[in-house]
């Protein structure tokens, strides 16, 4: 019987972009969270990408690439505007930190 190879594990920071060593990891995580929300809304409303694109004021190929994870070219503000265009309120809450370090997150 062969022994199984033990894989090395490293605990996650909670931010995959930070774990990968990317610059601006916090901003990437926020953008990813906003894009996940955009995708969820499009699916819930059963919108085509073309219909969603029209509401957001961009073309369908840009919706496709954004939902495929290529959203570096969009600012956090623009992604929030897309959510508003899709009929959702966006609320920014500022409060004292609860953990050892302050954080940005999409709730």
C-alpha cells in the first residue's frame, strides 16, 4: 500500500488577492464582492447580459468580461453605480473597527 503524500498547507489571510501577493489586495476584494452582487442580481432578475448592459450603460461584451473576473478596469465607485442602475441601494457605513485592524468589506 502506497503512502499518501502530505500536502503543505498555509492558512489564508481571508483575502485570496493578498494570499497571491497582489498589490491593492483590499481593493480587489471589494471589487470582487461587488461583481458577485452584480452577477447575483442579473441572475435573480433573469436578465440577459445585453439587457443588464443596457441598464448599466455599457456594452454586453464588457458585462461578459466583468462577470468572468476581469474587473480591474472598473473603479469601486463605478461598480456601485452599476448596482444602483440594476435597482439596488448602495450604503456605505463607517464605524469603529472591531478587530485588530480596520477592514473594507462588502456585506
